[in-house]
């Protein structure tokens, strides 16, 4: 069963503030409440919920204020020491990847209640993280409360134990007791015990009212005097569960964490444990067949785009200047003479910085609102084209302006500059403008100069390289549910914000380009790989891929059936039913009832039931493996089979992923919505998802995959004679390695020996230790050490390369790919042994992963050039070391030959670059 965690943000902020000592950081800023909330959030993420949200009260009144003007009248103002912690809290929440929900007109409890009921109807288990007693009215078999400050969970039995009433009686209970903090009247002098007693005798509030005359004493008199206001009290304490929301529980998936911003915030507020955990996670090297990180954000700005019309705020701008002062001279262009003057400037410009403002961060759905331009430092303009608020001044006609700009944008001899220009290229393509002549991209300049120095969005770059705080989107359009579309921003404010985009982009180029020019290898990577790749990825995004919705629905049903079977099998092994998605219940079954020995503990010292912990005990009992299988299927269902059909573009009928060039330090491309890199290939169920990626009638799907490219790069870089010989002979390299390591003929190699050799081949590239290899192979550490010693004795060139690479990393602070891309490794000099060793492992692996990334990018550029002007083939997807094409059936042989030629010729190595090509009616068949 999928799980949704809803965090009552306001509740935890106040409780942490009052529960923890008045901590401060080195700057004297209060951090106590922030510290408590951050620890709670980190704990929540470790439970790996399928969906989650941080729910906070929106500014302004609610419907309850209309019902009762004295509602919450007794509440004191927020203490100053607490108020200063709200913005940092939201910044950290957003950077951790939590959706932040603020809906005007209702309270956070109402949003939580509505989502909880919606999730329950969908069969999703709900865990509400709160300390608020009001939310106990929501508790049901599928909805429980957790107080992470006291580490207690409250189910129906817990509600009865604490309050003396059932969850369905909590509303009446609260109406009777009232609430002095919220100023809910209730019955004077009626405490929890009295209310529970009355409800135990008369069942409901209506029953109490009906029998009020039977209750004697002064408390009876208080009850009778309060009768007229009890219906109001009941209405005030009743959580709304039917709030109209523009999002569903299944929309609340966690975003990729912004590690750069988290590191900055954790450092500022002295959160050492959180920082240590972050650094430890970020130091881990990438591994084969895993997802690349992807922020999924618009790299031009660090806040929500003008797209957001929903009540979901998924990014929070960092703290900084609140001024809207512009750094230069910005012109609002609303007349034809102004436009003509700018067109003349563009025609004579050496470099044109451009940017678009739109209605969506999804380039395939975005409508243009305006265009900003700059050709001279400190001078920029904004041309509004689609602002539509009441009383908006006259704007130039959109189609006429774009028609006038089209010859400039499409002139390849006019150099262009953007910040994450791929987005703007795709937006302009919707209006018949095919941008040519992209010469520079400030995001990519930063990425190539130093991929790990900062995030590569405009706000971060301006702060780092210009010492300038840009205007944030929230400053011009508001936040959360009250955030308006950019089309609703007044023209003067819009001009300051939008023209700044073009101006700062040009300023960043002037700051970064001289750096790249000074390092010829980096300049070549930038000019020959990254910039030419921008239009290639843009075209792939526009093309998209066809999805078979019927096939996905069938797979969802089959996954559901299999999950039910796994549930029943698990019940049989446990001897009773339990909630497979409940860590507490699973903990009790595994460690209390079955007596299994826990290998990993939670931060609170309890036996862990996360994926790593279950893997560690999967060989001791059948149940942990069943739970892992169940979780894997649940993730496939929620992430792919249930979701893909919902993100089909209604205009094109296709799914359009977003590719990210500046997200992975090694140079790999990542993707989001959907994350193509994360589609599993190791399980039958995972591979079947590819069956839903189909070709249209008369066309085929062609998949071309590099064979063992990183091992081939290792052979080339190390120059090891044994590895080179294995690849030149063209046999099974893992069998050849096994023959070398175990000293037997290749024909006599056993399955286990080949498996061990494969684990060594790949493991050593990722810096695997003897301990790690022993764990993977299921042998003792001594045997694993012996395997590694034999390997290095047979392949001494590999050991020499690894030692030399580590030495270079310590000497230079970075390592390089075959083509000169650099990866800087900050933790090489760390006093923390784990961080230092992680950086050394990354130093060995990064040249191979980075070189593989460069090679496939070069292949994509070559293929895109060949495809130009052809109508029988389209490049659709890039996934790890694979390219996927849509090919007309009668052109398969021609395209296959062209793909093999260009992919195998993308680099000159000391060993052949082999390419495996498959063809089918769907992606799975093409393998």
C-alpha cells in the first residue's frame, strides 16, 4: 500500500519553539525551532514515503472567522524569535524537496483533512505528522497520527486511550471542552474527563444536548447555559474534508533535494549532524543502472516560475535582498518606435542575450508572456506581449512583435546567449521561431567551469560570480496559493524582473567566459559538446514519445494483483495480517515476533526497516525479501504505470521529458517528468514498463546501447595489457577476467566465478572495498580480499591508473575526462575519513563516467547532424549509455548503419567501441 505523509507545519514549528532550548547560531540568530523541525523532516524522509507534503496556514482569514469574529482572538502574536525562523524553515523544507501547501480561506488542518480523505479513498495509507489534538478526528484504520517529537503513533486505540473517546467522537469532545487558544467557547468548566464521560453515556453531542436537563450540579448549569453556542463550537472544531484543491494526493511526490542550498543553509545555522549526513550522501559515487539526480526546476530562476497557478509551492527563494532595485537601465517596450530602435540594436549587436517569460515551467505547455533582451552591459528591455490583468496598459501585438524578431532569432550569424536557453528555444518554437546561432549559455559556462561550486540557476550564479542578489519571483508574484501568473504582474514590476534576466545573463557571460577561454580543454568541452547539444536536446524534448495507456493500465492491474499476493504470502509467514507499509508494525513482526537480528538502527536506536536494512537481513528469512519485492512493485505502480498516462501532452498526444545538462557533476544527462534514467531494467516488471513506450503505425522503435563502455574506457585509460587484450579478442570480458583472476581456461569458468569477476570489474571502478565486495558476493572478507589481490596482480595497469588518478586528485583538486571535463572534489582534504575516502572513490570513477557521458553526447550531436532534413527518423530518448530512435519501417537498415557508425566513431579509444542495436514495435522489444 502506498503511503502519504502530511506534515502539520505550523504545529511543529510552535511545538519545537517551546520544547527546545533557545539555541542560536554563530551569528546570534535563533535556531531552536528550526533545529527541531529540520530533524523531524530528515526523520520523515528516511521512511521513504511515496507521497508527502508540508502543510502550512496561508496568510489571511478563513471561513471560521466569518462564522465567529472572536475565533482565535486570544492568540498572542508570534514571538519575534520564532518569526525569524519561519523563512529559513520554508527554505529548508523546499530544498529538501517537500511540496509546500498553503491554501487561502482554510486552515492547514482542512487541507490535511481533505487530502487524508482523498488518499484513503484511493487506498493510500496516511500518516499525519502533528501534535495537534484536533486532527485526532481524522484517525481511521488507514489514517494515523505520529508525533515525531515524542516518537509516538496514535491509531484508533491510541485516541481512545488518550482522550477516552473514539475518533468519531473527537469533534463532539472538542466542542464540549472548547479551546482557549483558538477561543472556541465550549462548555465552561467542562474538562476532558467530563466530556468523555458524557459522550460515553450519551454517545454524541446531540445526545448530550438532548439529555442536558438530566445532568445535575454546577456543571449541568454550565452545560445548559452553553447549549445555544454548542452547534457553533462543533462547526468551528470540525475539520473540512471537502476543500476544493487543484492537486491530488498522487501529485505530492518528493522533488530532488537541492543539496547546494541545503549545504548553505545547514552551514549558516550550524546544523552539523544534518550537514554531515548531507555530505556523506553526496560523496557517494554514482552507480550503474541508477537514476541521475535532477532538480526538475527552471534553471533561469530559483523560485517557482510564472507557471504556478496551483496551491503547491515546491521551491522557496533563499533569503536575501527584498529590494526591487534594478542594477542597470531597463526599458519597457510598448510602442512601435521603441521596438524599431531595439531591432536596430539587435541587427548590429555582437551578442544578443535573450529570455522569455511564460505561463508554465513546462516548455511544451508554456504560453509566452513577454521577451527580454540585452546587447550591452547594464542595459536591457522587456517587451510585454501577454499581460492580461484589469487595466493593463496597451501592449504591442504579440504576433507582430514575434514576426519582427523572427529574422533575428533565426539568423545563425547573429550570436545568441541565454541562461538555460533550451527552455526559451522550445517556447519560441511554438510560435514558428527556430532559434539559430546559440553561441553561449551562462548556465553551461558555470557548469563547465566548475560543476560542483554552486547550483547553476541564475540566482545562485549572480550571488557567487557577481555578488548580486537578483529579484525573486515571489517578490513580484507572491507565494503559494496566492501566487499569481506572470501575466498578472504589472508591467513596471515585470520589466524590472524580466529585463534583469537578460542583463544578468549578459553580465554572467562576461564574468565566466574569460575563465573558460583561459583553459583550452574546458573551452573545447563547452564549445564542441555542451553548446551544440542544446538544440539536440530541445528537439528531442519537442518530439516526445508515444505511450500506450491501455498497456499501462493492464500493468497497473497486474502489479496490484501481484502486490496482493505478496501481502498474503507475508501474512502467512508472519502468522497474521499486518500493514506492510507500516515501519512500526513491520518492526514488530520482524524483530519482536520472528526474532530476526537487526543489522541497522534508526537515529533513535530502533531497528530500521528501510531498504538497506531489509537487504542486510534478506538472506536470514523469506519475509524481508517479500517486503522488498512488494515495495519495488508499489514504487513501479505509483511512479510509472499509474502516472505516465497522466502526463501525456494533450496537444501532441506524447510524453515529453525534460533533459538537464547542468544537474550531474560527472557530465551525465538527467531527465525529469518522467525520469527516464530511473526506469528499472533489472526486474521483469521494470522491463515491462518499456513495453508502453511505442512507435506509431508504420514506424519502429530502435534502441542503440554502448556495450560495457565504462570498462572499455578503463582499459583505454589504464593501458593495461590484459584488459586491452580481452576487448580486442572480442569475447566475454567478464569470462576473460575470471580466467585471469582464477587461473583457469575460459571454457571452464563457472557461473559463480564469472559473477565474481563481473562484480570485481564494475566494483573496482566505483571504489568498492573488500568489505563491499564480500557483501555483494556473499563471501567472507578474506576471500573477497584474495579476489581483489588476484585481479590487481593480473591487471597491474588498473592499479597503477587508480593510484595515479588519486594522486592527481589530491594534487590538483580535480580529475578529468578523456575530453578535458573537470570534476572538482571538495572532500579530498576532509578530516572525516568517510568523506575523504568517498571523494577518492569518486576521483577514480568520475573520469570513466564523465568520459562515457561525453562520448554519448558527441554521438548525439553526430546523429542529429545526420538526421537533419530527414523525415524517416527521430531521436527520442537518451538513457544512461543508450539512445532511442523512432524510425520509419522502410528505413531501419539505413538508420541502423548510420547509428552504429556514428556512435562507435564518437571517440578514438585503444579498444573498439561496440554498439548493440535492437528494433521493435516498442522499447522493450528493441532490446
